[in-house]
C-alpha cells in the first residue's frame, strides 16, 4: 500500500510541474520499526529512492523517523543507492 501511494504521489508531483523536491524520508515506515505499521522492506526503500530519482528533479533528502531498529543504516543506504 505504501509504495502504491508513493507512485500516485510522484505522479501528482510530476503533473503539478514542481521544479525541486524536498523528500522527508521517514525510515520508520520500515516493517521492523517498533512504531511503524507501513511494512516497507529494505528493497522497498531502494525502490523509493529509484522512483524519486526518476522524477529528475533537484532533490533534498531530509531524514526523519526510524531510529529504533538496527536496520536503519541498511534502509538509508537502500534509499540513497536507489536515488544515485
């Protein structure tokens, strides 16, 4: 559900004609985060990075949330690798 909503959101951003993007990256969406419930996997975070990059917009990524699980670094790396 999260990734489907992301796709819809990115379509709206593209159609709106944004010139830049600020991504508030909530890594607490991770399936293993104790406060989450959104069930995004580490490969899902990679897909998020790729999808955001595909917009082709200058982007600032601001990390929010996702501090209580050991996979935080893996998930951040997955997003950044996908974005790169």
